[in-house]
């Protein structure tokens, strides 16, 4: 197995990322749009979530696992919040974050192609 090809591949990927950032940094309105859209999405997620500090576990983990962290059971073993409502909220948050990530990737790809 030849490791040199791996390092050349990593070098090519990093070179492409640097070129993309160099091209998009020439257009301040494009950067402003990306930053504004990302900020608006984060603020929307913070307003949607009841517990802001649990947003990463809500987005990255399974809802059944993160539910017990966000709403721990009472001493008698019952939960004070509905799991179905929580699962809907988590699905909405995941849609927001993954949609923003996908849109940013598409915008960066379009900017790279259009601005060259």
C-alpha cells in the first residue's frame, strides 16, 4: 500500500479548499450573505430549542438518548415533558442545521465555479 498517494490526495483537497476560500474572499457581499444566513439559522435554532446548551446533543445524537439528558426523569420515574413533542422539535432542529450545511456547501461550490 502506497501512502504517498494518500498525502498527495490530502494536499490536493487542502489546495482546493484554500483556492475556494481565496476566491470567495474577494466578494464581501457573498461572505456577508453566508455569515448572515448562518447567524439567522443559529438564532432560529436557539429560539426553537427550550434548552440552548443541549442543542449539540439534540442535533448529533439519537432523540431517545438526548431526551433523558434534556428532561431527566422525576423521582417516581415519570417524565415531565412529552417525548413526541421533543422528537418533533429535534427533527425540526436537525432539518435546520443540515439544510444550512447543505446550502452553504452548494453556495461555495457555485461560487467556486462562477467566480473563476
